[in-house]
C-alpha cells in the first residue's frame, strides 16, 4: 500500500494515463495495463482476505476495501502537487495511516452517526 500510493503520487503523468487515457492506448498496450490492474486488484483483495482470516481486518467484502483504496490513491492526480508541502512518500504514509487506522484520534470512544 505504501509503495503503491507513494509511487502514483510521485508520478502524476502515469496516473493520469492510467485513469483517464487508457482507452487511447493501442490494443496491445491497453491489454498490458488492464492485466497489471487486475494483478494489483487480485493481490490486494487476496491480502484483505488473509487479514480477515487472521482476524485482523473487519468483515467486509475485500473488493469494497480494494476499490476504496484504489479510489483514494487514484484521485490524487486531481489535487496532489509534487512540489507542494507534502512529499509523495509522506502522502503514502498518510494514506496508509488513514486506510489502516482512520482519521480520528480514538474512534472507538465516539459515536460518529
């Protein structure tokens, strides 16, 4: 997770291509990109399934968690500035924190509804 989010935050052009312009690639390249996306998806859903089996992750469809992660990371191309106050590595660490622990100091003590 840390590598994936830091990598794409640090390479905006690649992320924009992945998200917005995949249909403009030739068939051979498009198939390669789609297969790579599928490998990432299978890897992440597999990890989430293992975490659930180990009792570490809450019960939820691994696909939902995977798409939530990808959505969080892939949207960075719309707002993240590589020359801004936060580095790609710092952003990756923040995404990992948000995704694994949430944004609240101690959410277990609070009702958020």
